[in-house]
């Protein structure tokens, strides 16, 4: 029983840790209040709510709320709210928004990308109960290719003229083209 | 299903059959795919808007997973997702007792290769009144979910949800399976001894009657008359008397027992309420009398009418009786009219064992009426609670007086029944029923004449009013 609990809790804790790490990584250095503060707050809330959803995943919903006491109704409402939205999607958008508000820092962004993908994979493993080793083994090549492209995108940002004007747009176009080519070339 | 409190008893029920059915699969993009798509689109949009190529690179892993996975799973069309899957459901038993552990086995068979290249995950959503006793989600094609039903009643086991993921976990197929209904029987109390009437019908059984017959219990000796069996000659008595004497034996008879369960009022905590105890006591009594070869029937009386089962013999009758009692509820339910109960439901001369909290005046009147018509009655009082004490009036004189009046009223009801010759015994639901019934199981209960099959007074046909319930 204890082994089962540990195996269930491990990916959930890992997902929470990765979410916190991604939020902290995107927030550093702190830009103060205003829009960055709002983005950070939204991201933090999403990470917390997503972690709570995973933690309460096995709690069954109360079928009958009519005869339930006030605390039971409150718990039921909280469960419904936590399960209503896709917190991870909102969190990803908020973290990207927060990252954009920082000045360009390609390697930092690349690490954030790796953290976000790891977070999403871990959340999926935690909520689906899939064996992490089997899933990652099957997707290892794709993830590795994605990491290479991530590094390539970060490196491309250091090229001269990559930060402003038409050169920047061309760099983005080139990055998208490389990704599209990789998607088409890699075997399924 | 083993019968609780029964020595060495295993139910004669067959193992539950496996139910197999094709269930439609609803395929859609998985949550994982939707998240990756959101990440990729947001990153791409921000890359274009802000002209920052590193953000396009950030979208690369998600896009690769989506693109390559999508090509591998769908576009290449190497294997089409199945439209339906074969699901097998097998409960451990359709009938169980309160608190008895039970389980349901679930299995999915996918077309093609074993496993079909899909990851299956079962989730169990227990129905009302079902408490899971194991993990409620299992990642495998075959799953077993254990549960218990803490309280009697007809229960839906719940729903099982199956999620199938393809190799890349980008599409998910959802299957919902309605689990079968289960009959949860009240856990019978303990009763070994039985109350036996002094006058028994002329039917072969196991109770020694007061008339001579072919039984095994010695009754006395008498003078030999032609036609007596030689083996019955009592040689020591014949030697003493100087003439042939023969042994006589008591006849062995059976009796009709009707269990009367009062379901009009249910007071107390769920699980130990008056109705719970009434049903448990009735189940125990049914087993005890049927094991003595008596014919046992049941009448449950509730708002809206009565349900009855004619007295009969045999082990199956226990389950028929409990099935009948499962309909008992402290709510209104249309049933047979108590006035028009046929003679078969309440045979004349039968022993009536009533389980009641004696809170409904109509039920008390009916008991009184049955007694006056000559039925031999014994009442098992299952009232174990007192009116709740309100905090605001905890120490007020009004509250104390009201409680005293209520207690005196209850005492008067029981006293009046005893004065009529109806024994009233109190059962707390914990001790064996033999303890309160002990004074009546040691000797035969005096029968009171033959009953006329007339409908009892005090049992109205129509739905009773609220005021009629308050005694």
C-alpha cells in the first residue's frame, strides 16, 4: 500500500516542482508590479491549482449535494472549480507572456522551454498514471530532436541582426522553417 | 457470499456470470495534446509578434511531439482507432451483506494485437452508498476494484470509465460502462432459539407438540392396545405393572411464522436506526425459524401499503424474505393494502413476530387488533433513541416535561400491549436476539384460539396524513 502511494505521489510532486521551477525561472529577475506582476500571479495561481487538481485527482465527486453540510458543499464547489479549467495551458501562456516582458535572453528562454515541456509531460504522466519510463522511451528521439531545435533557436538569436528589423523577422521565419522540416523528416 | 453469523454457511448462489458487451469509443484530442498545442501556438505567436527566434525554438519540442505523433498515429493510418471495444464486467456477487467486501473485475479486449498498442486506464466512480476499498484508478487492460456497501438497500455499483491512449498519448478514447446493480442485504443478527406456540398446526415439523404422535421426544407410557408396535413396548414398566405398557411420544409439528416489520418510522443514526435493527432482527428470525423447518413469511408495512410474502419453507425463503424487505423504506411506496391481505399472507394460528419502534399509533392499533382476533404476537421493540435534546432548551423545564411526557407515552404503549397479553421485548441490536427472547423460548407461547381471517382495523388504505403519524 505504501509503495502504491509513493508511486502515485511521485509524479504529482515532480509536476508541482517543475511548475514552480518554471514560474520562478520565468520570473527571474523580478520586474516589479504591473503587467509582469499580474502575469506572475496568474502563473503562480495556475501552478498551484494544477498541483491541487493532481493531488485531488482520486477524490470522487459528491453525487448528492442537497443534503450535504456547508463544509461538504464548499469542498464540492472547490473540487468543481479546480477541475473546471485547464490550468496548465493558462499557466504556459502566462509564463511565456512573462518571459516576453523580459529583455531578450535566448539561453534563458531555451531553458524555460525545456522546463515547460518537462512540466507538461510530467503532468500528463501524473494524471494518466502511465509508466514514465515506457512513455519517455517511446518519445526519447522526438524529445531529443526538440531539444536540439530549442538550442538552435537560442543560438540563432545571437546571430547579428537577429534582434530588430527585417533581420529578426527572417530569423523567426527560418526557425519556423527548420521546425517544420524536422517535423516532416522525422519518422513517426 | 457467505452468510454472516451462520456457522459454516456458504450461500448456494452461483458465481456471477461475466457480462460482455461492445461499447462505443469516443475519440478526441487528449489533454496532453491540447496543452502541447497551446504551448506551441502561444510561443509561435509571441515569436512572430516580438520577432524573437528563441521563442520559435521554444515551440519546437511541442510541435515535434504533435507533428510526429500525429503522423505516426493518424496520418500514416497504420492502424485506425477502434470504434468499439469489447468490455467484460464481472462482479464478485450480485448479492452481498452490509459491510461485506466485494469487487468488480473489468477487462477490455482491443481488436488486433494483444493490447492493440494502446495504454488503458480504468477509473471507478462508485455509486451512492458504495465505498471503495482499493485504488479507484488502475492503468492496465484488466482491473479489479474492491468496495463495500455499508448499509442495506438496492445499490448501483457506479460507473467505470476507461481511457485509451495511443502510442503518443495525443488522442484519447473514452468508454463509459455502467456497472450492475447490487442487492445489499441487512446483516442478520444472531438468533439460535425460537419461540414455539403451544398449539401447532397438524403439519410435520421439528417442534414437539402437546399431542401424542410419531416424534422422537418421550411423552409417557400407556397400556398396550392391539395394533401398537412391539418395539414401543416399555419392558421395565410392563414388568412392574404386570401388563404390557407402551411408550408414547410427542408429535412433531411445524408452525407458521409471520415476521411483521414496521417501516413507517425510521429514527436513529443511519446504520443503527430502528429500521436497520428491525430488518436485521427479522433476517435473523427468518434464518432461525427456517432452520427449524417452520414456514416463515414476512409483511413489511410502510406508508402507502404493505408488501408481503406468504410463509414457506426452505433455504431460498431466507433470500426471498430479505428481497421483500429490501423494498422497506421509511418513505411512501405503493404496496398492497393491509386490509386486503390474503389469508396466505397471514395464516390463522400463525405466530406473528413484530419488529417495531412502536412510534406509529396506527401500527400499535393494528397489533392490538391482531391480538384481539387471536393471533399470537410477540413484539421486538427496536427503539434505541430518545428525542434529540435542543441546546437552547437543554435545561429548560419545558424540555424536561416534554421528554418525560414522551417517555411516559412510550411506556404506556408498551404497558397496554403487555396487558393485552402481547409480550414486548427490547432489543438493542448488538446482543443476540436470544437474550431478550429467552423468557419465551424456554416454554411454549400460549396460543389464543383460532384467528379469523379478517382485515385488521387501524391500517388505512389511503396514504396516511402527517398528523396520523404523530402519536
